[in-house]
C-alpha cells in the first residue's frame, strides 16, 4: 500500500509515524494494545438497540431513528463507513420521512470504541447534515475522544487493507 488512502489530509509527521509502524509490521499490534475490547453487536436488532441507547442519552430532541442495520453493500474501501438517510413515504395525504442508519459490516469485527465512533458520526447527522464545525462539536459532545477515534479508525482500516493485500500476494 504505497498510498495511505484513509489518511489523506493528515500532517506529514503523523504519516511518517504510520509508515514506520507499517514498515516494522507493528500497526496491528499497536491497535490491538490500544483497543483490546471487541463488541458483541452482530445482529441488526442489537445494533438498533445500541444506536437508540446512544441517541436517547445525547440527542433526546432529535428525530427518531426508524431503522438501523449492518450493510454489506457499503464498500468501505471505496465509499463510506456508514450512511444516514431519510426515506420519504406518502401515507394518505401526508409525507413522512423515516431516518435510517446503515453501518458497514466491516465494523462487526471492529473494536468497540471504533463502532461507537461511527455510530456517533451517523447519529450527529440527525441534527447536523453537513460536516461542519457544529457537526464535529456535536460528535465531540457525544464522544469526547471522537477525533482520536476517527484517526484510529482510519489506522484500523489501513491495517485491514494491508492484510488484504498480503493475503492476495
């Protein structure tokens, strides 16, 4: 992996440290030490309960979440990590919008803290649609370590991509 796809835009001194960990084949070990705990949320129902619990703790006045699911069609390597959508339906003479959150299935095997980061990110979209200052302030309100967890999620995805490359060689 000559290019650090998930880490574009980060300062060069951080990228140098990441390249060093990769060359020493220690990236996975560092992540394992930092995040030893896995989660046990594997079903859509368990994921829904997890998301609703977080929403109720931090976003009581936000619109409800009608559906939460693991989504194998989200291609992390090319696209997004999760999706927040509003599905509009006509019921009689009324137009109703239902909020849905979909999280990439790769997070089924992610450390618990990284699942929390992506969940917080998608929940923040209930109130803030754009990735602006207010959006990131809301993310940090729900998870004070949000920025570190986002960076570490990118490291974890880099590690997975490297492992996938090695398995194809």
